[in-house]
C-alpha cells in the first residue's frame, strides 16, 4: 500500500506516492510536524539522521537512511526549504525546513 495525496498548484495537480518501506519515517515526520503546528511554530526543521534515530535502526547495519530521506522529500511542498543536502541527496545530514501551517 502506498500513501498518496493531491497537491493542487493552480491548474496543475501533482500526485505523489511513497513506498511502503518509508511509512514509519513518514508517520513520525507527520507527528513532528503536527506537534510543531499545534505549538504555533512558523516552521520546523527536520534532520534525517535524527528522524531515523527516533524511528530506530540508525546507526547500524541494515539502516534505512535512503527510505528516511525519501519520506522527507515526499513531504516537501512549495515554500519548504532544503537547509542541508548531502552529496547524492540522501544521507544523515539531509535537513528540510517545513513551513507551517501545512495546508
């Protein structure tokens, strides 16, 4: 099963889906965004290394950092900003600033 949402930008509708392996990361990311939004924060910065540690399995053999990064990129919307991007785009230093509130 994949997560899907529709992002309407003017007349263009974009469909995205996320692989099942990234669902744990996406769920925790959404929980962090929700908590920040409830506290009235203007944005939240999420780092892939910290998110993966929170979900578990990092660092370590068999880590799922590429899937963690997929979840962060998946949630990115217009107005969000990549604060730090590792070479190749996927790694523990990936940090994205998500603008709040989410629509």
